[in-house]
C-alpha cells in the first residue's frame, strides 16, 4: 500500500499560549488523502479549515499528533524542503500571491528557487500556464488580470514546481461567479488529467459536490467524511454545523412535495434536470 499523500494522525493545534488565551483551532483531527483524490473541505467560519490547510505543508506544526506528507513528518525540519515540493497552497486573496511584474516571471519564481536549470524552467512555465489556460497572458502585467485569472496564475506557480498536491484555502471566495467557475474548471482538469491531488476548502456547496469526497469540520473536529451523496444526506448534522444544502438539492426538496418519486440524492443542476426528465418520460408526458 503506498502511503497517503497527506495524512493527519490525531492532530490538534492551539494558537497563542504565553500571553493571550490559548485558542484550540484543530482538535484530534484524523484523515488521509490518497494520491490523486479530490477532497473538498467544508465548515463554518472559525471551524479550523485554514489552520488545517497550513498544517498540511508545515507552515504550522501540530501541537499534538502528526501530519505526514508522502510519509514524511512535517515536524522534521530536514524534510520540510521535500514536503513543500510536494504540497503547495493557494490562498484566498488573489492580490497577495503574485509578486513579479510579468506573469511568466511570477510562475518562474518557484522553480528558480529550486535551482531548476533555465531551459527546464522555460518548459515548465509554458506548460503550467497552458494547463490553467493563461498561456496567452504570459507577458501580461498582473494588475490587468481579473481575480480568477490571478488565481489561475497562482496555481500555475505551484504546477511549475511539479507539486503532487495543491491545497486551496477558499481560493474562490473573493472571485465573481465567472472567476469561480474558471478556477474550478482548471482545478478539476488538473486533478483528472494530471492526477494532481486536491484539498479544496470552500464555502460554496456547488463546488463541494464536484469532489470525490467531502470532509466537514466543526469546532476544529472532523464531523463528516464521505462521498458528496453520503455527506449531503446528513442534513441535520450539516445544519448543526451551520451549513446549507446545495441549491439544486433545496430546490429538489421543494419539488418533491409535488413529485414524491423524485430521488433523494439530487445535488447538482444536472442531477435535477435528469431526474425531472426521467419523471416525465416515465409518465409518458410531453417532456420535450
Ligand atoms: P476557518 O478557516 O475555518 O475560518 P481558522 O483555522 O482560521 O478557521 O480558525 C480556527 C480558530 O482559530 C478560530 O477560533 C480563530 O479565531 C482562531 N485563529 C485563527 N488564526 C489565529 C491566530 N493567528 N491567532 C490566534 N487564533 C487564531
Ligand atoms: Mg479560513
């Protein structure tokens, strides 16, 4: 059995200590993300998601428990270089993540720091920009880009380092709907076509339903862990954690009052449209 790419073993993390009151942010958190998986993480504000994200590549170290990246312990300083080469993080604010004056220089920054030879950097930068659909903007100045474009450049910067996994900490939260879709499409493609492992923290349910698996955090703990269908079936637990169902699921609930045969596991617009079509087709109605 290969080791999971990211593994939390009974991890707790507490902020502060000496002066301020200690703030327990993550409590006894255990989960494993196998290579290639797309995992969404949900949880209300303050549930410990960003803390967990920073624990993934050693930006924070557990107060208790262990975080392993490809079997390497993030608490072992000698491994930190290899850990960061495997797991990169895209943060929320697109404006804080680009430092160079030209897009392609920004994407080159990571591999330059890894002492990758210049010809190889050129190849990697071009490939990474193509993978996120930003190649034609390679000579653009960052301030001329939309938020969604900037986040895709940030993703390219990680791809150029050939990381195995990317953690997204609400990377779509500050984007307009179009930017959110651009980023989500790019991330799904990287996961499916290049096998990049994804941990996608979001508060948009319509993004979480596209994942292979959903984790729900509450008060620093793991409340739910399962497929989108299994997690969104736990309505009471979700509501207790301050989360809503995806809009198509709410819509399907209302429709079910009129059409009791409508299935219970509708999560996306496509699920909803297909179920309604099937209902009419079965009834021999004029569905078209
Ligand atoms: P989320 O990303 O789910 O909103 P966070 O991981 O940011 O949650 O925060 C979890 C808890 O830790 C919250 O109670 C928050 O106030 C606290 N916290 C976060 N960052 C710090 C910090 N730098 N210092 C002290 N407490 C913090
Ligand atoms: Mg956060």
